C-alpha cells in the first residue's frame, strides 16, 4: 500500500474507504502521532476494520482519535448523549465504570450501581 493523501475532489469521506484504497489521511496521521503509532499501522488497522476514527467532517474543531485494538482506547461508550433521553443524574450516579473487555461484567457493574 502506498501513503498518498486523498484527493480533495473525492466526495467519499469515510476513513475506511481511504484506508482500503491505500491512502493515509490527515486524520490517520494525527491519530498516529497522538497514539505514538506509525501512520501505516493506523491505515492498515482501519482498513481491516480493527480501528475506527470518528471524524465527522461537519465538526470544525475536530481532534481525531481512534478506537481499536492497536490504540489506547478500546471501547467508546456514551451514556446520555440524546437531548430526549439524557439523564445526567444517572451518569453522575454511575461514576466511572471499568471497561476491562468483558461486556457482560461491565453491564452488570452498571446495573449494580443503579
């Protein structure tokens, strides 16, 4: 795979598309620097589906990060991000929950705190 940057004329913005085309995007380079990884590793992990870079092009002050096996963040959980269903009290009551990889245990830990 080569390390060319995506063409600004393309309408496809998905990181996985660029990664599978062999491109290293600015977001991938930023993530690589932030995670102390090689840009090629970030690209390859994204292409394999083992890493995601949530990078909404509509967010002007975007600071890309990654979620994946090779990165420091293994899981991304968002409790109460909807204006219609948010309950900050529940999130504050739960406090930090350890995410050690066992999803059933994590769910049980959250239930036990409610």
